[in-house]
C-alpha cells in the first residue's frame, strides 16, 4: 500500500498545481502515486511548467497542462479554457492542490475551477497565498520539502505512507545513457556543478580537486548539466583545473535522458539542485554541497550521509545565530557562503561513500 485508507468519498478529479522547479516537481511524483493507489479511477490533471513537463511527460495516469510564465494573463485564460474542455460535463475539479506559493502561481490558481482549494499552512504562505485557497495542509516545521508536498493528500483523508518515485524514463533514454561510457566495472562519480541559484554553487577549482581525488582512487568522472552559459563556463573551468581527464557531457543530454544518465553513476556531486533530487529519485547516492540551504529540509531525501554540510556554520557566520534558531527553511544565499565548504569536506564525503561501498573499489582494480 502506498497510502493509508481514506475515510472520505473518492474524488472524481483532482488538479495539482506545481509549475517548477525540477527538484520540486520530482518531489510531487510520490504524491501522484499515493493518490493513484488510493483512488485509481480519479482523474489527475497537473498544471506544470514547460521544462518540468519534459522531465515528467509519460507519467502514467496524469493529464498534463503546460503553463508558460511568459504568456502572462493571456496564457492563464487559455489554461482555464483547456481545463474546462478537459472537465467536460463537470463544472470543476473536486479538489485543487495548490503546491506553489509564488505570486504568479497563486494568481494562476484562480483560473482553475475547483470546489476544494488546498494550500499551504499560514507559516509557509506568502504572496497572498491564503486568498486563493479555502483549506490548508498541517503546519509541520522541521520536515523535508518532499514530506510537506506529500501532506497535501491529508485534507483529502489520505496519508503518504510510502515514498515511490517511478519517474518515466523511456528505453531509448537508457540506451543513450549506456552508450556514453563502457560498463566495465569502474565506479563513476557524476558532477553536476550548477544550481539555478548561483550563490549555491561551489568553486570550479574545488570541484576539480575532488574529481582528481576520485580519479586517483580508480574512479571515472563524468560532468553533466544543462545548456546555459553559466554551466558551460563552470564546466570549462573545472576541466581546466583538473590534472586528469573527465568525460564532458554538459549540454549533451535531454531532460528525458538526464534521469537515465544519473542512474548510471554511483555518486553525484552537486549543490542543492534539480539533478540532486532526480538522482535521489533514481536511486543514486548524492554528495550534496550544503551551506546556503539546510540539507535536512532540501537535501537528497533518501540518504544524506554523503553530504558536505556547512549550513550551521553559515548561519553563525552570516546570520549570527545557530541553524537551530533559524526559521525552518531559511536560505543563507550570501556571497561567499559556499566557500565554507572546503575541498577536504568534499573529499571526506566521497571517502565516506567509498568506506560504505568497498566492493566498488575491488571491481575497479
């Protein structure tokens, strides 16, 4: 079972609204499976961003409706027409799960016809979120983002008792990933160096130092990432600083191929980013680099043993109080915050993984 039994009547239709970002929509996938396990006949419609749709297209039993933020109010009106067309004879959804509190998403939710409009508790609301909802999820500070999203089923009478991702990864995507390097027993460290929040990113020379250390232990290093200028420049700087060669796949995969690529590595080194959460969903361990954000809230959900965590140091340095005294979810995105994570921190995290997986080294020799 993926959900505790519901004592309420099964809804005929549910609309989920979560536009972005890649990591956050990955956190919604377990909620989808929870709803489907409890109510297999309920129609699920997900209002989502364009790039995020490319990642999750093909998720069974879900009708996706894209919203492009560039289309503004005209796009919101078009979305309302599309939703009404999907609903057919029904005038509205039985429930809207409004899982994004940004102003644009709040306004967009007003164009979704729904009887029950479930949003965040008051402590996590912002940008007039409360005006667009008529029910709220429980207020539970101290939990991971994925668990907060999972709690959106609770007003409907469910409980997310099991977390299952099952991202839709086509066979051809896995075939592409298999073709990128040989399956020769050499363990692979993937490096996805950039978050969309630049102050979460680590220095190129520090990535290079940890990558060189991994290669010295008999590992393969593969760089991956998107097509932005920042990612290209960062990758070039890492490669220039490395003493050993690495496989450069930055900008060469699609969002459908990315999960298959991350699945092939033993360990992913990355800041708090979409690839962190996609890798976790695919079962790959993560060497997360955390100083600007709290790994207990937004780190790799399944296993944080291999994270380099300087969040408390950042709180004391930049906010002059320990992390335990901060409001849950506080970001410390200050210039230089990621410099608190040293090369030694990264190497120590890598070595913790090696110590827990000694047979990998035996296979690579």
